C-alpha cells in the first residue's frame, strides 16, 4: 500500500470482498497478515468491525470510506462494542467463533484513510472493533449470517475492556474483572497481569519508610 509522498508499506489491511472462504483456526484461507506481532494468531483469527461506525466517521471527517476500511474480515450490524462481551460465542456460516479482545487500532488505518485524527478518535471512543478465535472451522459465505450461540456470563463488554485497556491502566478492579474472563486472549491476559504486578510493586515501594 502506498501513502503520503508515494511511500510504500507492506500491510494486510486492504481486504477484498469474496463470495466464500474457509475459516481455519488461524484465520480465513487466503487472508494475509503483514505484522504477526500485532495481528493474526489463534486468539486474533478474525477481525470484526461494526458497520454503524462507518456513518459516524464519514460524517465526522466528511469523507467516504471504502469497504473494510479498518482491515476487518467481517463488517457487521447490531454488534456494537457496548453490546457484545468477551467470551461470547457466535455461529458464522458453518464456523463458530468467540470474541477474545478489543481490536487495538494501528497507524496503518491513518495511512490508508489519510485521516491522522481517525485513529485518535477510535481510541478515544473505544469504537475499535474486536477480535475472535475460531472454535469450529468451516466455510463462510458472503450471505452467511452471524448468530449468537452463547452470551458470556461475566458480561464484560468489549467497550468496557477497551476503556480499561486503553484509558484506565491502573484500575485494579477493572483489570481483575477482565481477567476473570477465562476466554480472554492470552496477549491481553499477559498485559493485564503485568499491569497488576507493577501496580502492586509500586504500592509496596510507596509503603516503605525511609530513614
């Protein structure tokens, strides 16, 4: 993908619509991932973005966004971050997927859209979309439906997870609430646990009396 002054980067953000694809535990067959440090893997096999946000961003930035602007595999309706929970399980065509974490937006979005403030606004609002693991592989077609099979009992919404992860990094109660979801992506789990250790360490140092 080229951006700015004809600079070029390698990215998997530019998706093309197809009629059907086989969804494996590692993602859709034929779907490329450029940077495996932050994208892809079994906990991040499928990227989902709510369709409703397109109108919001188009109005705010006075622009027309192309399909799959945010590099998502699926653009869905009626699945806003505030309404879906980490650990929720869905039937997607012949496959079954489970929400694992909020999506952490990267600078490639700004480069693709030429809207540097869009990334900042996604982080501010928590309207990032979310990532899923694949519990059952299968074919997904362009006319496939996505249906909730099981809502997670902990009721930790993606939006709540984003708020703690992105904005309330020292919120011990929030971190513990998210960690209570066993189905949480391992990367987020490690990050949250490390934050807790740091908070406890800081408190321990703060309680020492210097003579």
